[in-house]
């Protein structure tokens, strides 16, 4: 399945953990696994994926969202309704980087600043992806 670019298994009543092996699908750019019963953590191998679109919402996932690779570029809706997930773009995990003394205004400003960087990173990643794709087609 190394040539697989799109994997859509939404609404299939899948259960159990996300397979670590999915992170090895180097050509995968769309991954849709929402509305299942998947549980456990998002494997660190997912950080190696160069995804353009992702939907892991409405499962039973838990733990911190890996902040490397393309996973760090997706908005909240890609991860929502997983009561155990935490970390950007969702609320911080317990023991997160916010201090108890932060006011709601400071937290909002920090979150907006982080979102700006994530959006900029996503745009740059997309541009490099397109350039790489075009160069790959020319070669």
C-alpha cells in the first residue's frame, strides 16, 4: 500500500488503537478516520506523514496530539469529540505550558499567536508540497 494517497474509513465502527504502521504510508495525503470507536494515543509515527487533510474526530482517542510534522497544522475540528485528546489545537494537557497565573486574556493571546504560527507553517508546508509535486512530475 505504499502508493496509497487517500484512506477514508469514516463511519465504519472501527475499534482499537490507531495502527502505528499507518505512519509508514509515505504517499498518504488524506486520512479520514472520523466517527469510529478508535481509542488510545495518536501514534508518534503519524508525525512522519505529509498530510494535506486529516479527520480523527468523533472517536475515543486520548493523550497529547503529536506536535511534529503536518499534525501540528490541522485545526481543532480534525480532533474534536475525542474526550481524552489534548494539546494544540485542543486545550493543553495536564501539566501543560500555561501557568496558573495566566489570565483568560493572556491565554487567548497565547492561543491566537500559536494558531498564527500553525497557519503560517501549514501554508509553507502546502507550498513546498506543491513545488515538490510539480518538480516530481517534471522529472
